C-alpha cells in the first residue's frame, strides 16, 4: 500500500491492559505485514508507558490496539501520554469489541478510528495506510 | 451417495440407487464439493452402512454403557436435562450477586463466576488501572467478596463453576464461605473452570502468571486436594473451547483437548492417584459452532475415544471413570455485530447441536456479546432460549435422536479418525509433555 520507493509505514500492533485474547491482533498484524507495512508486534498486557516508549523508539506512524474485553477504557489515558511524550503525530486505531456508547469516549480522545467486528481486510489495510500516511506527513513537516 | 457394503444390497437396491444418483447429477446445479469445517467431504445423501447389530455394542453401545457414544447416562436428557450454566461476572460482588439472583429467578440451575481480569492474571487490584476493575468480571479479591457475591445463593445445593486458572484461589474463597455458613464441604459441588493451563498457554492466554512446569505441578496438587476434601468438586475442566474459538477446526479442538486430558491423567497417575477415583471428576468444556451435524459427531466421537483412552492408557477399571462429561458454550466467533438479533437464531442452532450431542451443561451466548459484556435483556433471552429448547422443542424426549442416522454415524466415524490423527501427532511430538513443543498446536 506504500507508494513506490517509499519507506514502508511502521505500525505497532499491541494490546494494553489485562486481557489476553490475542487472535485478532495476530491476524491484523499479518494483514498489515502482507500489505507491505513494517509491523512491530507485542504480546498482550502492555503497560501504557511501554506502548508510548515503543512508539517513540520504533518511530512508528500508527499504533493499532486490539481490545476484546474492556481494555479500551484506558486508551484515552494512552492518548494523553502520547501527547506528553511529544508523539502527537502518531495515529491510534482501535480494533475489536467497543460498545456503541463508548465510541465517543475514544474518538473524542483522539483515536483515529475504531474497526469493529466484520471489518474486512481491504478496509483495514486501506484505513491504516491512510492514517499512517497522514502521520508520516505530519511528522515530516514538523521536522522541516 | 457413497457405495458401501450393505446386506440389503440387491439388484433392485442397486438399480434404485443408480437411478437416484443419475437424476441427482442431472438436477443438481452446483458441482462444488461440500466439506465441513474439519475438512471432511460431505455427500448429498447417506445410506445404510452398519450391516447389523454386530458392531453396534462396540461402536455405539446403549446410553450409559461404554463406549458411551450415545450418551454417558442411561436416561440422558429425558431423566435429567442439562444444567443451564450462564457465564457471568461483572462489577462489584454486590452487582454480581444481584445478577446471579436474577438468573436463578429466570430458571438457571447452576451458576458460574468470571472474576475480573486482574484476578485472572494474579494481579493485586491496586496494581491495575482503576478504569479496568470489574469491567470484564467481578472483583473478587477476598473471602468477604465471595461471601457477598454468593449472598442468598444456597451453595450447599447449587453447583458453582469458578473460572479460575490459578486454579484454587476462588475455590478457597467458596470453601471459606461454606465454613461461615456452616455448610459441610461434603455438600459443595461445582467445577474449577479454566484450570486447564495448556489451553491457556496455547490459545486463550488468560493464564495465571506461572511457568508451565509450575502450573502443571499445582494442577496435580489441586486435583489431589479436591479428591481428598471436596468429593463433589470437579477440579479439572479440560478446555477445547479456547482452541476452537482461536481457529482450530472442531476435529483439531477435540483432538488437542483429549491429548491434554490424557497428559493430566498421566500426571495424576505419576502422583500415585487412582484413575477410578480422579477420572470421574475430569470434565470437559467445548465450543459449539454453527456446523450442527459436525458438532454432534464431534461429541459422539469424543465420548467414544475417551472411553477407550481411559481404559487403555490410564488404566480405568470402572465404567464410571470412563465417562466424558462436558459443558458446551455456543460460539462467539460465529456471531456478527451487524444485525445482532440474528445472533439469537445462531445461538439457538448451536445450542440444539450441543443438546443433540448430549451435553451435561450449557451456556448460551447473549446476542449482544459482539458489542459488549452482555446486558440484562440479552442475557435473559439467552436463558429463555434454553428454556424454550428444553420445554417446547421435544429435544429431551429421545436419547441420542440422531443416532442411527446414516449421515451422523458415518460422520462420527470420520470425525473419530480425524481426531485420532491429530492426537497421534500430539503424542509423537510430545506436545503436551514438553512445553517447548507446544507451538505445534498454538493458535
């Protein structure tokens, strides 16, 4: 999905909080890898600080977080920590089970999109590369 | 239709069959081969296969007789219907208590408790982000919490399943609650759900934070303690549900589960326990997908294999020790978030498959599980689904009603072969006994 001669988008695929259901994150990581992106994959149970540190150290364009129980509830906190770490250009996309009434909580905190059950592979790749492109652009213009 | 040896075979029979086959080929629009989730080709029609009662006893037997293919109890659901055991757990102990009393009121006959993920992971509740506490299970950190959660629940008569991979923490709280209420441990019944650490390591990843070797030793100690002190407690539930939900086919899930159970049985033998004492307390927990006939065949084949394994591999002498008792849960992975009410139909179909498959206990998913932890109304519908199937559909009238169906008997044989093939690989590779090899069935 990258333009020719472009450095592939770098995506961190992870899970925060306490849940260990990692099938979704593994599948999405494979989708993104197969689409030509560079995927940094972690096991579940990452602390928010670990995610922020990884996002910075690995110079990622986007953090994809899979949440299947209720771990999405701490994502607003993650958004603040990313901002505090001066990683405002990094986009965050959430996948998995988020109750309808909690979509605003995430979107208003700065999450770019929530990709729920039934989202097909093409849409996932398209959305992620779109947001990653925006993040890359923002990062590059910031440095100019 | 597959041609097989048939005593009734006559010229007329062959003629009629050939005519059907010809007309079928002429009239069928799609020539795309059909196969089930386990990869078994499915024919459009099945005919007589078992030539007489000759191998009936060996392959099927009567209900309550080995190999239990037709059911582990003499009367099955006609005598005692399955337990309605809905998995629940959310919020504080008091909130859990309110929900459990509602479910008992709605007709549920056995309860379960899902603890907060912090308990699951062995975290102190002070160590985890506050917004997560109690959002995906009940916060049960002390015996007081358990006492409140079970207020008004007669734990001396109702069976309680504790989802606890540790696997003894919640049980110890239950026993303490029993002591406070002067209820003898002799009357405490239920199951340590999720005590099958192998399934967590390979598929579910909700395990307690122990090494594989440590978990293995603790499980054996736990089984030994329960056998000595809590006679009606099932210390082990071997879980195929995790693997099937994580992508295993029904045949693979059954094969992995039986292999794990065999490993646990061997560990108990090594510990000096008597198979006729511990095996009757082994239980199983399976996913029930939308593939109705395949699921029925999976359970029938599972019973037959386990009856043979317990005798041949674990040295069980009593018939009782060779019973394959299982809880079934309808498949969350088969539900859709779009048009969620359709999930009620899916859950009903899956529940029917489990009931026809001869389960002992059933959880029906709420239709909103694709969006959130179930709300009260969908949870009530899930319980009502079981009530309707039990009371109105006549599903309990006949034992193993699909037994003798040419298709189901054939499929049972084929599923058995598939499962045994999976188990042979697991055995050869030492997947269950050597942790480094677990990736072979890792999801």
